[in-house]
C-alpha cells in the first residue's frame, strides 16, 4: 500500500532527473532556485472499488530566479513544454509508477506562471498539477 510520503518522494525522484533542477519533497524554509517543491493538494479515498485505489493530486511548484531575469523566463518556458530535457511532464511521466509506489500518474496541467515574494526577493514560479492513482 502506498503512502503519501512514498508518493511525494517518488515524484521528487522523477523531477530530480531534470538537469540542474533542485528538488524538495517537503516545503523548504528558503528556496534555492531553480527548485521544484512537491506537496499534496487533495486526496480522494476509495476512488476504485472498496480500497482498490485512491486518487492523489499533487502540486509541483517550480521556483526560478528573480522575476526580472530574462533567463528565468526562458527557463520557465522549458519546464512548461510537454517534452524535452527540462519538461516537468516528461520527467514525471517517464516512470509513471513512481518506482512502484503508484499504479499511474500524469501531469494534467500547468496552472499558471506567477511571482512569489519571499523576503526581499520576488521569484518567478509555475504550478503544475499531478494526478496519481495508487
């Protein structure tokens, strides 16, 4: 039986395959861009036949450099592409069982690019939604 921690760590392992991207399976005190942070958003229990499986929704927050940096904006585009070496979707779905923790997973959407202020720094971010069946 899968655990929330196991699924979160499985997603973090998949994301770590993206060159140059730091990954955290827990919310860090201070981001170190470029960094992906994995956290649960929602769990639907018993989504299939009496404990046959649950549906988990995770958020992958990709934090890049300062909003004003053109390179951060260009890098963010690469993470949002459906394929390629920096694609969040391709990295996660390349091993959809997350090392045996899940039956299947998919990156369903990129919700939007926005800014995140932490201290005196405003970072450029993108939020990806990942659905996991376990």
